C-alpha cells in the first residue's frame, strides 16, 4: 500500500474548488496584475489616509520616546550608571527601529512618512510636552537588581 498522495491528475479540479481554494495559476495572474498596488488589495477595507495619519502619529511618538531614552542614557550617573546606560541606549535604538518599520508600512500603503523634525511634538501620543520627562531625572534604580522589571514611569508609556 502506497503512502504517497494522489497525483494532481487523479485528484481532479473539483477538489480545490470544494475546499474553497483558488487555482495557483489564477493566484499568480492576480499577483502579477496587482503588483503595482503593493499592500493595497481589493479586500483592504481601511481608509488609507486615516491609517497613514495614525502611522505618522505613531512615528512621532516613537521618535519622542527614543529621544527620552537617549537623554536618560546620556544623563545616567551614579553608582549603577554603567549598568543602566546600555539599557537606555538599547531602548532608544528599539524605538528608532519601530519608527523605521512604521515608515516602511506608510510607503507600502502609498503614503509618505512625516519625518519633519519640527512636527513630532504636535503629533505624538506620549502626553503633553509640559508634562513630559524632558526635565525629569532618570528613573530611580532599585539596588536589588529588579529595576528593569518595574513598570516604566508614565513618561515612558
């Protein structure tokens, strides 16, 4: 008794149709025809302009957060500064990586990322600039080594 699947000819065309699958040739033809549309498919139901606006707001938030972490990296001092500085730097770099991914998605949707350095504070979602951490000191570090497990201060949310 053979354990190999039935060859395509013996399965018949109705098997794919009964399973609700589309023929590979049709999928390839559709892909070639619609490649210029990028991420926008006929089933994409979202308002592209609204999505791009929200993504640009998210980019602004990522940039502001990155600058905050970088500021804390630069200002860290004291006995445990050498232990926390790499963490702040890593978080700053992660925020920039998030902004890059958001910008790539905006381009996929046919938009243009707003990377104007004059506008982030008008578009960000991390609180008002008056209540920001720009003048705050880095978070207090617990001596038991669990500082990284604590919930971040409100300015990092």
